[in-house]
C-alpha cells in the first residue's frame, strides 16, 4: 500500500533502481487487499490503490505454496524463485535477508532503496 501512503510511483521507482522487471504478486495478497478495500478512510483508499496496482502484475498462484500465512508465503515464494521483494515489513525483510534475498523498501518516506544483507 506504499504508493498511496507515500505518494510515489512504485513501478517507476523500482525501474530506476533495478531496470526492467516483471512485477509479480501472490494471489493471497490480492485476496487480502480485496478484503481491506471495504475499509473507510486512508487504509481503505490505500488498499484500493494497492489492489489496482496488483492487478497490473502477473498474479502467482499461492495455493501451491506450503506456508499458510500470507507473510510466510511471500518469504517462501521469494526463496523458491530468488526474486527481489518490495516490502516495508521489518519481520519479512529480516527473514528475506537471512535467506540472501534482496528487498526494496522505503527510505525516509520519500524514495525506495534496494537492500541486501
């Protein structure tokens, strides 16, 4: 929900960091966002924006993953595929770092940065 929360063009910012890319979102994330779109205020608006962006991506079927929680599915998928993940969630970021997976995250609520540890 970064684009609505921080007024950034997510795809342009990612392109400036890593060049060409294929955006992929898990189907479980789309489902989670669909539930959040019914909310009111900023969170509901951010979810609607995120869902619109998510629908512009390739949607990967998360039913094939063993993990049950959406966060764990993100980690499992990224580990299997070896792709960079865009997230601000510290717990997910740290889990990805321990697996050698790169993360794109917000820096000072203004720009994205590519992190590798």
